[in-house]
C-alpha cells in the first residue's frame, strides 16, 4: 500500500475535525453489508477525497481531476503524482483509522 495519500488526506481533511471519522466508520459498515454486491461511495474533501467500494478504499488528491496538458511541460520533465493517490483494503483502512483515533484520544 502506498500510504502517502492516506496520510495527506488525514492531515488535510480530518486533523482539524476528528468528528468526521464517525460517518466514515458508518460507511465502512455499509460497504461490508453490501458485499458481495457492488457498492460505491465518495467522501469529497477540500484537498483529498475518499472513494469506497465493497472491499477497497482509494484516497486521491482532488487536483488529479484537473485537466493537464503534457505539452505545457518543459522537455525532460514529467508530472509526478505518486503521493497523490493510494489504495488500501477496507479492513486495513479501518485499522488505520482506529489507530489514529486511539492516538488522538490518548495523546491529545
């Protein structure tokens, strides 16, 4: 799992308002209940959004949806987006959020 986008999402969207975790945990349960049927949901944030399906979560920078013209780049350069998108299994994502929640409740 490339984790950078999840950390950036957490810092940009959740750190200031940890109560936003409750609807995300609820969505995780909806995803599980939908299995094996197809299910999708999106949590749009200011900088990053989460995309859920029944077994996977994707964190993606919103600016990746903007039109980008490769011809505008100088020769020898390329667009770097490796830290702007990440995928994670639903169970691992839930564990990540619970660990973050525990950390915040314990140390803040």
